[in-house]
């Protein structure tokens, strides 16, 4: 019907009312009771599986060499929803520090999910199981910079839920990952639309952690477009919400992001305040990995104010802390900032040595090959005595852009 008021038209038009009624299924009490019984049985089955599975995935992965992980797809003990939930958690735990392992686990989970018998669970549950495995796979591929494959995987994950309108929350989590992938592909308009849609769903169902996560991703998307004032407003609005809910961890992250915005807006005094607030909160929370990340921002404030030696000392401290934590991507970003200062000072020999160390670290950690290639290109420029501080900044921005955000989508 092409009417501005469909309900009123149905009341007045018997012809349209007849066509509409032909497409409406009558209420069937027996079918409703059967559906309720099936739902209750499925819920009980899932709970029994969780109770019996315990930590089976962690044990199997620990006891099996990584090159033999694909063979675990045939293990009966792992071919159920409870094991797949554990696989998803293993991906989440490893994705930042060991993205290659995270992808291997996500591939294994996807293989299991896609080959489960169609009648193993009710159709909505089966769709959620398969979409979650594909979503985790897409996120791991994103971390490794394999963006075309990541996009294909997240599109398939979304399609798995296509027949189930009630899976709105699962679909919104998929949109969150999809927006991250689109952002790394420089599809900014599409990414902003996707993250906005996801944020609305998270707000509607009161999923505050993912609402904050979506906001952080949105602000980072704006930062990638150098829209720092817009990003600052987003982070500021989120900070107000985080304060009102007493979410100290999110406040700490937002102060850190606001500090970086302030640096790009040349407001070093405010940046210093933001980073100090962030460091204090992360320290109180015992989040060791976040403190050096914020110290990195504080170091840039010192360098921006001309306190070069103090800034370098902080950068070196942050780099050592990242290496101890196995966070080689962040350690490399610290090194690139140090290299920029060394090149500016004319200390090309020390810059050359440090650049080589970053290449070795990136390769050993299995990081995005594009990051390795970018730093290798910088080393070639240094060897040819053609590198400038601006060239180092360009490489730094490129490498940083490959890791679009610190938020994990899960």
C-alpha cells in the first residue's frame, strides 16, 4: 500500500484489509506452547553443555601444537556451543598480543560452527553460533590488516542472522566490528552510519559497556579523519556519561583519548591534565598495560613543550614497559617517536639501529606485513641519508592507523 496512514486505510478499505488478513497467521496456542517447550529444552541443553565443558578449550589448545589446531575441529568434545563460547573468549584474550594465534583459533571455531548438524540447536541459536564465530574471525583478520577477508567474513556473519529479526543485539555487535573494518578501509561515511546504528541498539538494551565501546570507536574514526574537535566532543560527552555511572575504567580511557585530541589541537596544557587524570585512574585500577600507553601521550606533551630529554626518557620507559607486556605494536610506535627525535637531532646511526630493532620485533610478533614494509622503507631512507622527521611521522601515522582503536569487539 502507498498510503500515508496505513492503519486508517486498513480500517476504511475492505479490499486492502482482506489482502492484509491473508498474510497474517492466526494465533495458535498449541504452536505457541510447542515453541516455549523447544526454547526451554534448548536453554537446558546449553546450560548442561557449559557445566560439562569447563575449561576444555584452554586445555586442548595448550596441549596441542598450534600447527595441529585445525585437527581439533573433529574432536566431539569441542563440537558444541559451550566449547565455541570458550573459543570466542580465547580469541578475545589473544587478539591484541597474539593476533596470529587469535586468527588460528577463530578459524578453528568457524570450521566447527559451520559444520555442526543443522538440527543440533534451534535455528536462531544456530545462527548466533555461526555468526559469532565468523565475527571473531573477521575481527582477528582486521587486526592482521587482511581487510578484504575481514570484510567478507563480517558480511557472512551478518547474513547468518538475516532471517532472525529478534537478534538485534547480536547484529549490533557485528555492526561494531564492521565499522572498525570500514574505518581501516577509509570507508568513513559507511563506518559512521554503521557505528551510529549499533550505538542506538546498545542504548536501547542498556548495554552500557558496548555503548561506550561504540563511542570510543566513533571518536577514533573521527580522529583518523583529522576531525579532532568533533572527536573531542564525542569523548567529552562519553566522559559525562561515564562519570554519572561511576565507570572509572572508561573514564581513564576517555581522558587518554581526550589528551591525544588536545595534542593535535596544540593545547598542551590541557593535554597534560588529561593524561595525568588517565594515568592516576589506570594506576588505581591496576591496569598495567594502559599506564605506558598513557605515558606515551604524556611524553609527546613534554616533547611538544620543548622538554626533549624528559620526553625521550618517558618514551623509553613506555617502550620498555610495552616490551615486557609483549605489546610489540605499541612498543614499535614508541620507537618511531624516538626515531623521529633522533633524526631531527641528526643522530642517524642510533635511528638506524632502532629502526632495525622495530622491524625484527614486528616480524617476530606476526604483526601486519604492511607495518613491517613501512618501517623497512623508512630504514632504506635512513640508509640513503634521505629520511626526515616528517617522513618518520608519516610512517608512524600509517602504522598507528593500522591499529585503528584499542577497543575489542566481542
